[in-house]
């Protein structure tokens, strides 16, 4: 597998965007009380980047593709929610994908 400086550079930018966005949203949504699960999302993203960077970057561009995949997944998630969210919400009785069920108590 060859390397591409463009893929590695774009991947680094994408990785920074994802880590920044996940950190911001985790802390902004939790308000004054952030929990371990909020920080676990950031650790998971960073951990994935560390694992892919363990591969020799001169032999491949796995990190770049990992980060580009993160951004693609982050961009496609709202599309999936908008496409399937209403059906899942109707089937489950709440907004499972968005996590915005205002009354989690069973009826």
C-alpha cells in the first residue's frame, strides 16, 4: 500500500475537526456536569488515531484514511437519522437515534 501526502494531510485536518467537534459537543450537551461517557467518546477517537499511527506512516496512509472515515461517518450520521429516525422513533416509541426521548419512563 503506497502513501499519499495529500491523504495524510487531509486526514490530519479531519482528525482535528472530529476531535474538536466531539469534545465540544460532549461538553456542551452535558452542561456543568460532564460524565465519564462524555470523555470516553474523545478517548475512543484519539485511541483509534493512535492505533493507526502505530503502523509505519512511510509504508501506508492508514491514519489519513481513518480520519477521513471519521469525518464521513460524522457527516452521514445526520442523513441516517433524518432518513430512518422517524421510523425508528415510531417503532421504539422514542427518538432512539437522537437520544432526545423526553419521557424515558415506560408507559
